C-alpha cells in the first residue's frame, strides 16, 4: 500500500468526516472560515499522547485568542476517545480514524520502529489549516511537547503577517 506524503504549505487540506468521542460527525468543512490545529496521535491515554493532549488543553485560551480551533485524531475507537477526554477533561473533539484513511491522507501514517520491530502506525504530526482550508503549517514527526509551541508561533506569524 502506498502511503501518502504530507500536504505542504499552501496545499488544500485533505477533507475528512469522522466521528468524535460523543459520536457526533465532525468534518473539515465545519471549520470553514476559522483556523484549525489538527494533530494526529498514536493512542489515547498513553504517556506521550497524554502530554500532547494536556498541552493542547492548557493552551486553549491562547489558541482561541488567535482564532484557532483544535481537533485530535487517532485510530482509537470512540469509547477510548471518550474515556480519554473524560479522564483529562480535554474539551475538544477527538476523532476516531479507525481505518487510518485520514492519517494516510495527511501523511501521518507509515512505517515505525520500536525495539527493532517495524510496523505501520500513526506518525505523530500536526497541521495548521487556515480559514480557506489550506495548509498553513505542517509539522511531521512532531514531539508531544512541540505541538503547541510550533502552532502558536505559526499562528502569531499569520496574525502579524511576518
């Protein structure tokens, strides 16, 4: 199976429609006219993913001040997403990409290595989508602690026009 490469700055953001932790349908089109920080994480309630999600939660006011919404995506089932959200009171959509089609469209699915074993999985990545639905920032292989600072820096650049 061919794995897509991540979209580049200026490319149209790949469309998606997935279910969130409440079972509601969430689409890229729901964020038209607003900025969206979209991040892909491997597995709910694991140490790195928890660090990343809590950092996003803690930056909610900073992101909103820069007119940005947030969506997290992983291949976890809806029930796991709901449990993760409730445990940490995250308060933003966590989407279930069970067949990893959306992760593939964003180049956030591929070969990973752990203890010498190769397998396919989510490559932790984040993307900033602008008001017109175009990629305004892309951070493949981002660390849990880098997600928010990189997004905030790019949002500030877009706001000031630098």
